[in-house]
C-alpha cells in the first residue's frame, strides 16, 4: 500500500494538495485526478464505475446503517460519517454527520467553498479565524470555508453536528 507522500511524489503534486483532495476539502482538476488514478494503478473504467447516481424514482433514501465512517485530517475526538456526496454542475455537495467528543482537538482548516452546520445535539464553540461563536442545540451556521475554522467542544457531552460542505473547484490546480 502506498503512503500519501509516495502517491503525491509519483503523481507530481504536493502532499498538501493530495491531503486536501483526500479529505474532501478541494476538487482536483481533471488532469490532476487522472494523474492520481494512474499513480494508483487503477483502471479508469473501474475508478469511475458506479459514479452516476441514477435517481429514477425521484428520491434517494439513505439508511443510518449505510453512513460510512470517514477519516479526515489529524484530529482527536472527531468522528465523521459520510451520508451522501453528490455533484451538481461543478459544485460538490458532501453531507456529513460529525460527532464531536468533549475536548476534541484539531488544527484550524480551510476548504474551497462554503460550509453549513446545524447543531443537532449539545453546545459547541465554533472558531472562525479569531472569532469564537457559541452555538447551542438547534443553532446553525453558514460561512465561507476559506476562513480558517475549527469546532471545539468544551462540555462533558458529545455534540452531534450535521455538516454540509459546498465545495467549488479550486483555481490553478
């Protein structure tokens, strides 16, 4: 199995860019995506197989049991569950559930696009650049995700947050 640094090196892209692609924080250009697929030695047809979500019935029901646990950037106490990823035009919509443990820790991150949060359960502090926003159950927040940001949970209870990433292509990738 290849390490992140090895894939980045072989694909001739930066480790930082590959990490942001892997964590869903940026959409790669087509040439970069094709180079990564080539580096991973995966057949293009196999890679793109099943990418077309056909909604013949006009709806898509996703059961909780089908949520996929995903790993994002180095973080302690952040449990992400992917509900659905869908593209609309050149915009990627990633619907996630985040369970934020008490005293969870990670560095601030940025994402190309926007983020919408709805606090399902608990109380958190959401840090946008240097501003601390206190959020309580039922509160929501929409922001330009190019602003460095991180949620904090200073309570003793796990917070549950619905997160929608609205990711637009990064220029000059």
